[in-house]
């Protein structure tokens, strides 16, 4: 398997995580263990599952971890929408993060399809 740092989808999701941390750092203190934590955790889970999948030998196992990453991306997408609807995220930040998570999901879906077609 390839090193996770060489994967464009990992880089995209890592940048999403960094952006999520920047945006949530401006959240009110009382959200530290609420939506802020959920956004950070789900964003980091995308990259972490891609990295973990790279450590497995079979394409099938790698695809399973990419599927988990895809689920984390969907979770992030929901928490982002919730934060926006609650007025915690500005429109510009929301649009940027939404576009990035949508692109990451597209990339993950394509990567999973490619891996499974090679099995």
C-alpha cells in the first residue's frame, strides 16, 4: 500500500481538519464540548481512517476504512450545517468547508470504487 501522505484525498481531508480547527476556535466557550468538539472529531476521523486504511495489506480492508472515512465526512457535513444554522459559522466559512467536504466525499467515493474494481 501507499503512504497516506501521498494521497490527494488524505491531503484534502487534512486541510479540511485544519480549517475546522481554525473556524471552531472562534466558537463560544460553552460550545467547547458540544458542536465544536463534534466538528473537530469528525473532521479528524476522515484523515485518520484514510491513514489507518493505508496500514492494511488488502485493498478490501483499505476500502473498508475509506468507507468509514466517508461516513465521518457525512457526519462532519451535518455538524457543519447545524453550526451554520445556529449562527456559529459565518456564510463564507460555511461555503468553503461545505465545498471541501463535498470534494473529499467525491474523492473517497471514486477511490473506493477503484479499489473494489481491482479486487
